[in-house]
């Protein structure tokens, strides 16, 4: 992986028009949360949570709902340190504030050390349905609840530890796809139970969560790690495939036992699979 200084990254983000203030990043790309949110921002948070909770209570996996209950994220914009105190007791994870997307190397380092980066700003009322950059609602409401679950928390730490090595082998796109189809758009169907969702991209999306779980045209595919790593994905539209796990244990165990060197060597030069046909 190539490394980029904070100053270089700040200049690049400013040139792209990204919203966060990268000029105040520390060396590890974290910033202070600065809990000074306006009444309007608090109202937007409650609107987002109230609307989305009506769906997640029906469509989210119980592990996600358990995390929301234990961490308490719905009444107001969360205080990162308060949530970290609760999360440390559950799985040893904590929250660190960032201004938005950060480079791969520090992101993986945070995960490897059980620190989850969360954007410190919130979308506006005009962006309730869609926002280009990941904001606090996506990061917190979407990702943080399942970090309260020990097995998934272990997977995320392992991912952070191994991702850089997989990229060094030439598997940068492949390891990104694995994160995308699990942490962002993963579904779960335990034995004898109805299909549910846990991925953050679904948890924070009012429209795609319903489509992914209940849509008659949603393409549900049994989870297979190598297939996931080979399958292309959509950034700005509904996914054309959703991979379904039988349990978080299956995800952790598949990642822990995979021969990534062999997988990357075998597949890195092949064209990505069409998600509609996997």
C-alpha cells in the first residue's frame, strides 16, 4: 500500500470537494468529535433514526437490534466516548472520530486495534435519502451496533490485520469486495429463521434495506468467501447480488482459514464476476 501524509490527503480531499475538515487530522487521521451539534442537526438525527428504526425492527438481524439496545444510539447524536465506554465492556472496541473517508492503511490499522472510525459530521435534511460520502449516520447507525457482537467484532479485527497483506499480494479489489458484501451489504439467514440484514449500507438505507430483504427481484446468494472476493459491486445503485451468511461464525471461520495467497494468485488477473449471474 502506498502511504500519504495527512497534509497531502487533506489537499487531495479539498480538491475533490469532500466535506470533512481534513486539515485538523492527527497523524492517524483522527480528529476530535467536538460535540457542538445544532438543534437542527439533532432533529435530523432523530428523523433519520425514527424513520429507519421502523424498518430495522422488522428487517434487521437480532444481533444488530441487540447492539442498538445495548449502546443506546437513537435519542440524540451519540457522544463517541460514551458509546466507546459501553462498547469496550462488550467487545473491547472503541470509536474514533474522523472527518470522513481516510486512506486504507490507517483505516486497517484502526480496525486491527479495535478502533472503528466514525465520521464526525451529519448529513443535512435535504440528504435524508442519499448522500455520496459516508456520514455519521451511516457509520454509527449502520456499522457500530454489530461491533457489540463478539464474533463479528473478532472478524473485523482480523480483517484489519490481514487486509494490508492481501493488498500487497495484488488483491486490493478482492479484499474491498469482501468488506463491501459483508460489513456493508451482508445478509443473514440462520437455520430455520427468516432472512435478515446486518450490513451498514443496508441498515442506513431507507429504500435498499427493504429491497434487499423483501424485494422479489433481489438476488440472494449463499456466502462463499472466494466467490465474494471475485464479485463486482455497485456504488451508486442497489446491489445486484446480496450474499447470505448462515452465521457470523461462518464468516469469521472462513476468513481465518482462507489461503489468501493462493486465492489472490489464482484470481487477481481475472475479470470480476457479474453480480447478477453469481
